[in-house]
C-alpha cells in the first residue's frame, strides 16, 4: 500500500538520520535516492562517506531530477532531499531561460509536481526529506527569494499529499500530521 512520509526541519536538525532509521525499521533493504548534484571534489567525498556509512543494506540510486525513472514498487524508499531536487530543477530552468531574468518558479513547480505524482503513483513507502528554509528573514537576493518560494510551495504540495509529516528540531521528531 502506498504511503508518503515527509520529514522537514532546519539544516543539521537530524532529518536524514531519523529518516534512515525509519526506513531501516520498515525494511531490511530500503532504497536510498540521493538527489544531489556533485559540484566539486569536497562534495564528491561527502557522498562517498555517506554511501559507505549506510553500508550494503541499502540500494543506492543517484538521481538529480527524474525520480520516476526508477521502479521502486513494493519497496521502502528514502528520497534525500527535496531541497537539492528543487535546486536541480531551479538551476536547469535558469539555464533553459538562458537570460539574465530569474527562473519562472511556476514552470519549475509545475514540472516538479508532475514528476512527484508520476513517482509516487507506484505502490511503495516514500520517505521524503526536505528543509524548512523559509523560517528566517527575507533574503536580500531575488534568486534566493524565488528559490525559497519554490521550495516552500513544493513542501506544501508534498505535505498535503503525505500521510505523515514530521518536523525535526534538535534531533527530536515532532508529529505535525498523522494518518492515524
């Protein structure tokens, strides 16, 4: 049966650690979909360390945008994270526009919503990790404000469809929404 769980919170709030423990409690061999684009050697090393730390119990998939390309039917799958997934779409839209204008958030959000729906149409347990980046002040940067809008609206979209939503604060999970 399909189930969607969203885990949100600030940077270094314990989201990924909690999500990994949850996935391992639900399945012996969960799937880990890493959405990060590897920009440099430092980040490449981070990815290697994370993959090594997770160990052989995980099926590791690296996918920057097209999550639905992967058949995860019947599996528990952790998607880490929506923030980087949105960054990849946002950057791609900026490159597609090929101008000095800011990316059109509505186009990017529309593409991401469609991809989310295609991906989560599978019969699986989905654990999405995301950041709450809109809790602070308003940025001076127009690009950052646009990205904050994109991620905020994406988070709302996923939370609306989720069976459970958890907010991580200092390593503590607080249930925001539950299907019980």
